[in-house]
């Protein structure tokens, strides 16, 4: 199969925000306890932080990590997780017992080891604006006031300086503790925003948008929140978990077109509210929960039976899941104009890129596209014109086999390409036409592929789905990249010069 991707450095979606490669750590299952935090394990430091996990997270180049939830946050009082006197409590969301031994300050230590920044979520379900503002005071203020003094008493003289804050989580969902209609959440979020920014005007706020396209209030919820909170927020959140419950690989591999459609939806509702308000202020998309999730969902998979750190939602990821994750990131890169933040949900044990057991970690298939994209997608997002054969993807219509995004460093002239081949049985040769510059060097190619879409990494065979060396050829200024069937290719360090 032959395909062509045409690029021009004058056609760009803007600067790629590195925050689109952020992650998510929730108090859920073994994400914290037995995952990121494992006191007494030989692989943990003196604070109980698993260093093999932090090493793996460092390899994902995440600028931010969202914490502590998720559904968990809507029944969580952050004050129970700081200081010397801590008591366990029953978590409504996942029916687990939370021991409160890992809290805000421990998370800040974890972030420093990983080399990431904290994105804190506040409880706007069972708590409200006052408690949210108190957490901002605890984390960010260098004053002689109550909660800033409490932080110092707990051993943290300098403020944590948290810049990004989520105003609750999935408040449109009936499953959420404290769920209310859109107008009521909007009022609570706006009041919280004013209090929080009143204490620290430098922070950026993310309002809780729709929890998924399947919701009956989808976009109407978002419009209501945007209209009420527009001047007080910088982002509205979007969430999606992709599924192949029908076990239809070709249709599943067309997931990228759905992601594109969701981004179009949000772009439209944001533009509508901005125009209606005749505002100069901009609000962007924070796609702060995204992943594949369907194998370990519902029933016992989500019932912790009031245990501490039970094994919940421990999805095993395969090759086709990794290719769908790559398409999420292609979409985010292509829409750099509106997507400024995105969080892979999640990162350790729970629907995660990394699994743990007491003696080590396993990097799942989805780990590798994330690590590659986050390393090489830098600069501006070039808008690709893709000329590719198509196939019938069922409900998703006629879809191109090749999904592509590209980044360009206008300082060095270097180009990076991100290509997914959705075909289950045909390799692709993809010609790259940079119409306004000459390609002078083919760079290096890393590919991921396999003969079976269900191929997964296991503890016994951890290298079933890992990057390998790919092939690109430069002949007469024409770059051709081989993208294998059921595969992806990341081409980095492509050099260019003025014509």
C-alpha cells in the first residue's frame, strides 16, 4: 500500500504544549498502595516511594500528573491526608478503605523524584469552595495564616507552588459523590475559582466538562459551565475511554476519527460561548482522562470490598490498544490550537502503562508510544494532508488507513513524524512531501508492530510489544517511511533546509 503525507511549515496548528503528555495518579486499587507507594519494599526509598516506578515515569516525560482523582476526590477531605494524625476512611467511589498514609505532601515528594509538576483536583462533590481555597493556602501561600502554618508544621517550609487545579471531577455523572445538575455545579465551581484565585491569582483552573460523549447532557453541560465560569477558568475538561468490546479490530483501529470528532465538538462549543460573550479571554481543552479501558470494567473489577489497595481495573494492554493510544496523541498534536493539556489515565497498575509486583515492574504496550511521542513531539504542529487508501470501518464509515501527525522545530529545521497504519494485513510505504523545504536527512525510525493485534507484554515475555528499528529512505529529496501493518512509526531527527 502506498500513501502520501503533505506538509508545509506555513500550515500549522500552533505550538505543541508539552502538557498534552501528562499523566494521572488516583487513589484507586493498587495505583498508590502497592504501586507508587510501597513502604518496606526493597525497591522503595526511606519515604516508601517505589523508585523503579518513578524511573519508569521519568521515561514517559510527563510535565504534569493529576491527583488524587478521579471519582475518589469527590468524597475525599484532603485535610485527613496531611499531618501526623491520620485515620482511615471508606471510599465511596471504589468501595475501598483509604488509610491516608499517602496524601498531599507525599505526592509532592513523588513529583519531585519523577521530575513532574502536580495538577491538584479539589473536592467539589461533598466539600466546597472553602475547603478548596484552604488547600490552595496549604500548598501555595507563604503567609502566617492557618493552613500555611500547618504546612510548615508538617515539615514543608517552602510552598509547594501548585499551578494547575481541577475544579472537581465528572460532576455530570450520577455515579459521582455530590453529583448535581450543571447550573448548580457551575455556581459552585465559579465560587471556588474566585476564592482560589483570590489567594493565588497565578493558578490555572480546569472546570469539569462532560465525562464522556455517551452522556445525555453531553455539550449542553459544557455550554452551561462555560457560560457561567468563562472568565474564571483557563480550561474545560474532556474524558474518553475507548473500547473494543465488540472485538472488531478494524473498527477499533478507526478510533482516531471519533477522537477528532470530540475535539471538533469542544472547539465548536468553546467558540460559541466566546462569541456569545464577545470575549477576548480564551478557554482551552484539558483532555485529562483518556485511555483504552473495557476488559476490566464493572462488577468485581470495580468493587474493592473495603480492602486497602486491592487489585482493581488492572487492564492488560495489547498491540491494538497501543495503536489506539497513538491515535489519541496524533489527534492532540494535530489540534494543538485547542488541546493544551491531556492526561493518560492512568499510569500505575490501574488501567496503566506500568504494572508492579513486589520484585519489579512491567511496561505495558501503551507505555512505548507515549514515551516516544512525548520525547519527540516538540515545536509546532504541522497540519498534515493525508492521501491514503481507505477501508470500511463499520459505524465509523470510510476511514483512511494512515493516521498522521507531525512536529517541526523552526529553530533547527528538524521534523518529527508520527504515523499509524490501521491495516491488519498490508504494510504501507508513506511518502513525505515537505512542500516548502528540502528534506536533507532521513533521521531515525522506531516502529511497533506484530502479527497479532492481541499480542501483549507479560511478566514472562516483557518484550513482545516494544519499539524496534524501522526504515526510511531519502532519494532525491523524497522521504519514504515504511509503516508496517498493525503498526506505527515514529521518525525523529529529519533534517530540512530552505529551498
